[in-house]
């Protein structure tokens, strides 16, 4: 059945995931206790990465569901194949399992992303499964969840577009784990891990400045939602390719500014009433963190190397 939820799993995860020791401990404890979990946090905080790592380490299945208004109960649970039903009738072999029933039958993990975007009738199906550990499907009958089945849902509490309030019935059936952004050092490690060649081209001081730029976007007084570490990864990757195209140093102003505008302007959400544009804010952040490094050729020196590999985790 793979590695059990316990200290061995935790140590294995600690080598695969950057930081997140506390979150890993409480999440593994909740799953070991047979609980369902709700992860709340902004995009780019590693919610799906952590869960995929747990599923891989435990050698359990992982079913991914993207929450949206089109996620009907039938898409979640499955449905009878029309052709097979005409030929054989409403028999079990004619039913095509959806991700929920697949996870229940296999005793695997079902990850529902953006649970606060799914319709109420679909949410009610999940509530039933969490409460009863089984589901009654018309013409198919009772489907019981095998040992190991866990429902883990995620939501971004800061995004109100296209979302609905989560009913107290959901919160009453899950353990809630808040996941915020990681530390500066952890996000630096994530960039090096995800884009090592581009990070080496911009140098450790450049990567530090890129991460500082992204983190500063989250605290800017005119920004409602800033960029995740994905913005830092994209900025480094784009700057590396743009510098090659223009045959200029990676930290040359025209390179790093254009890369910052491309990577970050679509990721920040301004507060209502702000007279500025996202591009204005990105330029301000660039001038604060990256412009001072413009005199550096971006190639680094012998001491300008990536962080030591004692924590080679994933984003």
C-alpha cells in the first residue's frame, strides 16, 4: 500500500518540498487520522504540490478536479455511457466512473481545487461522501469509499470573482489548514530548483532581487493581491531568454524591466479606485529592487552561486 502516514513519510516529504515543515506535519497528521482537509491560501503557495508529493510518497492514487461552475454532479461522480447502456442496459459495466467514484473505489486522494467555485448541488454530493463515506448513485447503487480515501479541497479566500460562500456544513466536516506565502529564502530556493539555468544566468543577487520584487508586490499599498513565487520564476526565465535574444546582460535595464512587466503585470490586482495601472506598480517595484543591479553584467562571479543543496525541494 506504500508508505504509511507517519515519520518516515514526513522525512521523505521534507526532501521533496521546500520548507513547509509545520504544514506538512499537521497535514500528514490529519490524513493519518482519516480526516478530510480544506486548504485555504492564495495561489502559488504550493497546495497542489504538497498533495501530489504526499500521493506519490504514499504510492496512493491522486484524482484532480478543477472547481468551476460547470462541475456538475454527473461530471464529478460519473455517468452511464449512452452506447453501452443501449446495448446492455443500466448495468455496472455501462457506468463510467468520474473522479470522485474513482478515488472512492481506489482508496486514493481526491483533490478539489477552488471548491468555492462549484455549484451547490455538486457541493452537496461531497458533503454526503464526507459524512457517510459512501454515495448512492441512481441505477448504479451504493458505492462505498475504500480505506485510504481522503478528500482534500482548496480555495483562495482572497478572490471573490465567481466564488460562493462555503457552507458551514463543509467546514464542520473538514480540518482547515491556512497556507500563506513562504519565506524569502524558501522562495529563492524554489526559483533555483525550478529554473536552475536561468537563475544561474541572473546570479544569486539577481534572484534575491527578483524574489524581493515579487514579495514587495504583496505588501504594496495600492495592490489588493500580489504575485506568487510563480511570478519570480517567470521573470527569471523570461529575462534569461530575452537577454539571449537581445545579446545583452540579463540584468540590463531594458531586459529586466520588460521581463518584469511581462511576468508580473497580469498577476497583481489593484485596489478599487487606484489611479495607477499594474504596469506603473511593476515599474516602481523594478526601480526599487532590480534597477540598482543594472551595472552587474548578470553573469555572476565564483561566489555568486545558488544556495547550498541541503533543501532541494519543489515549488
